[in-house]
């Protein structure tokens, strides 16, 4: 199943080794300041500057503070056909997490490839 493949920490408890070994960017410190706030953080930048690596470093940080099942990563780089609601429904049924009650961290990589994502995020 694609969600298990994308979220290997559900089984291992850790992000993939290749990401752990990469250097953390300065922006990491700025992002984790807001990690407990209920909000949307958008990271934008040129291609191949380390945005995905940054997401994995934030996930690594969260794995020390929260249940591994409460962290969802999805990339539209590989799978562009699902709405955000469909992804969250699949996640809820796969992991049996109540996204309306449990504190869940959702990382949507390459979301700009999903048409209408801004409206979908706003509705959530």
C-alpha cells in the first residue's frame, strides 16, 4: 500500500537513513518553533534546494515527541490523483487514527501539482 511505503516510520519508528545523514537547514529551527500551534506552514522554494529533506527532518523531530502513527507524509510527485480529503480518509482507515480528535501532523509534499489544493486546504 502506498501510504505504508511513504511513511516507513510507521513500521521502523525512524525516517530513512539517507535523510538522517543530510545536513539540517536553518529553516528547520524556525519551523519547529510553531510545531505545537494548529496551523498550516507552507515551504516554497526553487527545485532541488532541500524542501523534502527539510520535511523529513521535521518528521524526525516529531518522532521523538508524538506517536509515529500520528505523522502522515504524502507526495504529489508520485501520486497526483487523490484529493486531500481522500488521502486523509485513506490514512484514517489505514492507521485507524481519528483525525478529528487526535493531534495529527500532515505533510503534503509537491502539493502545487494537485489542482485546487488551496480550496481543499481552506475547507479542512
